[in-house]
C-alpha cells in the first residue's frame, strides 16, 4: 500500500482505487505531486513546470535559479516566512521573535497497522488492512521537528493524516497554527462544498464556484457548531451524485476548527483543515511535543454519492467503537417534548407503560431529574437526584421500567453549571470567567473549566456514581451553549491560548474513561441537537442527536445534508408530536415515522395522548423498522433527490451490501394542480436481479434505468417500499 522509490525519491500511498504521491526534491522540500485515481507507477513531479514568477522569491540554496520558489511549489506541509504566501499549515513564534519555519525532509518509516493518537480520537484498523507512513521534517535553525502521519485504510479508499510537532531546540516555541492536513493541486477549475446552517437548520450543503482568493469556514464557538461542520469537498464543477471527481476531507475533532480552500494567482489550489488559529497558542518547552487531530480524506471519481458511502462505511466500522457501533440501537422514547421539566417518577412510568405496549424498548428521562432543576435557571452541576420528583433515587424508577421489559436511559449535561447551584457556590472559579469581568451566560448557564484535573474528576466521579446507582443502559450527553469568557484559573497567562484545545481534550478524557469503565453503555452525543456532530464525537458516542428540530419536513433537509459525511446509524431521529414545537407544522404520523426511520429511530412524545389509530400506527412503524433496520444501519445510502432543489418530492434509499434488499422512502414536499406523474429512478440495485416491489416483480435494470411510477400524494404524505430479490 505504501511504496518508496529510492531512485526517484517518491512516496506513493495506494488504496483500493486511489493513489497519493509526494516527492522529496533536491532541496529537501517535500512536494505533493498527486492525489486521485489509482496509478500503476510514475513520478508525477514531472507535472511541475518551473517558471520565473514575478514577486515569488527564491531560497538561498537554488542560487540564481529564479524558476524555483516555495510560492509556486505544491507542498505536502507548508510553513511560514520562507517565501510561500499561501495559507500556511504551520506557524510558530520562535524564541528570537521571528516566525520563520523552513521544513526539510529528514527521513521516513513505514509500518503495518494504523497509528493511534494519545488523547485524541482517530480511525482504527480493526478488521481491515492498513499501513502507517511517518515522514519527519525539520527546521534546522529552530530545531522544530514535524512528524507527518499517514494512515492508509485500503478498503475504504481512505487516507488519514495527523501531525506531531516536537521542539528539539534549546528554547521554548509558541505554536500559533498547526493544521492537520495540507493538500495542493496544480489546477482549480472546481466547486467546493461545505455544510453550513444554524441551530435547528444544521448541515445545509453550500456549493460555491471556486474563485481566486481564500475561502474559509470554521467555528470559534468551542465546538464544531451548528453553523459550520468540519467537513469539506472539492469537486468538478459538473460533479453530481453519480459522476465527477470529488476530494473530501473531514476533521476528527470536536472543537474550534478552520477549513480553507485557496485559489491562487496561478490557478492552483490549496486545501487545509485543522484547529482554528483563533486564540490558539500552544507553548512547547524543549523536548515537548504537540499532536494535532486527525483529518480523513477520501477521493471519488464516481461522484458525491460514492464519496459519502466511503465515509459511511469507514465511520460505522472503524471510527465508532464498542458493541453498539454495528448493532440495532434500542427503539426509545424520550420525555422532553412531552413534559419539559414538569414530571415525576409516576409520570415517567406512565409514558414508559404506554410505550411498552406498542414495542418501544427504552425509556429515556431527560433534563430535570437532578438538583433543584425545575427550569433552566438552576441545578446544573448538582448531579444528585431530586428526591421530590424521584423518591428513593434512580434505582426504584429504573426497576419499575425494567419490569415493563424496557431499558432505562438518562440525560446529562456535565460540561455546564448554573450559578444557582451548590457546585457554583462552592467553586465559582471552576467556571470559565476572566478576572474582574462580568460573565456572559448562555441558556442561563456557564461552562465548567475542563482544562482543570479537579473539575474533570468531579464530573467523572458524579457520572460514575450515577451509573452505578441504577441499571442505566443509555446516556444522552448534551451541551447547550457556546464557549465565552474563555480564561482558566488553572493556567498561567502565557498558556491561556491553550484553553480551547485543552477543553476538548478534557471532554475526550472523560468520555474515554466512561467507555473503558462502562463498555456496554450507549452514549448519544448532543449539543442543542446537532451543534457538535463530528467525527471526533462519534469515536466516543456512536450516535448524535441530529437536531432539536424534529419537524419531519425540515428533517428531510437536515438528514440529507448530514449524510454527505455521516452514516444514518449515527443520526438520532425521533417521531415527535404535532403541531411541531419549532415550526408549528402538522404532518401525518406515517410521514414522521418514515423520516425518523432513516436514523436511529425513536419517539419524542407521550403515547398516552395518542388515539387508538395512532397507537396502531406506532406499533406498525416499530414492527417495520425491526424488519429492515439492518438495511438502514448497515446498507449503502443513496440520495435520490435533493430536497433543497427538487420541489415536488424527496426520496432516498438504503440497499443491503449484497444488493438483495432495499428500502425506498418518498415524501411529497409540494403538490401542484394538474401534476406531472412523478417518476423515481432507483440506485444501487443489481441490474441482473429481479426484485419484488408491492407484490410485482421488476428487473433491477428496470427500476434503475426506467424507474418506478409513484402514486400521487398529498403534501407531507409519504410512501415507503421494501424491496426484496426474488
């Protein structure tokens, strides 16, 4: 998978269908020469055309040769201050006050297996062939050494990258930018796609034609955010779901990030991704090192759909961990939208009792079970059970629910604290707040300083006590505000630039401890819905609440955009009551079920308030999902329409890996007078097989190339087809 040609000084990484090449040039600069369709052989540095470019300076070692400049060379990992005026991957303030870093090749090693990152999430190689390439670069003047790590996951056509920076010099160094990946291209006639949005409108695909300049997305909120997502695609301008070249990059990180695409004066392109340099400054003493998070890359020449399916398989099988990564999750019911804070043990039990009769398998008790938590204003941080609501604690309620044949789950928000709490009154310095300044609140709460070991220990001790006090199978881990007043009483002034990143490392440390101590526990990530939906969290929480917006029609767009990178088995999706609390829209119960079944599937309402007909529909939905869950969770996902562009209906399908079964879902989004007969062409089937659809037999080629005529539906109505090979 990894080849070194000593004569040509090229390093080439091969996956099943792609190749990635770099070259050590005569000056020791590591050049990037190719990433794309798999090649048999060749030195692609021949594509670099030396040219005397005005205002592109030349390093000393090339003498009077004005055709060689770092400003025009495609680099594997760019730095600053040495003549490359494009976006740098690495910046540092050195002890002498300069910021010049000149990285040159020192050596490389190849090892079987995939590297791991201490304290950081990363893809792993269980069950798949993998190799690791480590390339060492060094700035000889400062002693700053950079290790470029490459993981090759052959089966998924995925190459991962990470960076370790080590101070081998005699004086401290301040790192001010450490990107995880830098990718240079010779051309730039492309589009780029990002996932934008807002709270309750997460991960909306934004496609932009690449023009000269630096195009940047990112987050400085302390989390990956509702507004942007650490995922980026560069693609042919005519790329579709099924055709065209696509280069995609996802950051395995849950904090501040920045992704950039720069189109240069020479129509070349540079793509970088990593920790956002906003308020980032990491001090390295001599001998110390810093590890940047992992970035995962996929290339597809078969369009955006194939690109997504590569990410889906790798994330599901080699990023998510534990017994739940590839298993059906319990069909659950959550009480939040049914009760808000107004509940007690009997109310929770009554919801569970009704749910158990129609096949729901887990009861999740949401916010309000602890401390003096009767509203948003108080209680966060006090993880002792509210005895007025739950006499005797969690165990009696858990046992009552267990007696119904159901599992029991619970909601927590461990990273936050209310000022009206015993914790804050005892330890006000445990929250982020700068000395002498008033605090900034979000949802009436402050953020605990997870950079401090005693704060992390307090959280972990409380979570352990809670989990050991009752039979708890599931935890919904929420985070309901962005980070402000970011200053830690536990760090000196010169290290305050480390706080954002250390906070994320603290979250990971707690989650990893829970993963090790409670391996059977299913944790669902959440941040006001989808505000921290990223590959980093999926390493610890194999599913994430996709959005607080449970309106079925809005979820069509949210789940569509999320699928660009993330598999359906990671998307927390529930059927909720109508009118919807955010949109005030009413949609048919069947439609809500069809949309929620494209994710982990559950309910967010009080079944006691449903009619007999609706309860019958719930039972039918649960039975159907149990029948085809493996196709949805483990199969290949195909976006058949774009809900942001297709005005009449939204359709998607899941196909089993052996192509013997499929589930096709259609929702009518608009209805017009005298409508045109809707026609749906399917994807992913075997053209040589015959399939049973609604009692009729069709060839796979018919269904994909000619299509299936859909029934006329009213707005917001849905139809779902279960397809089987005959």
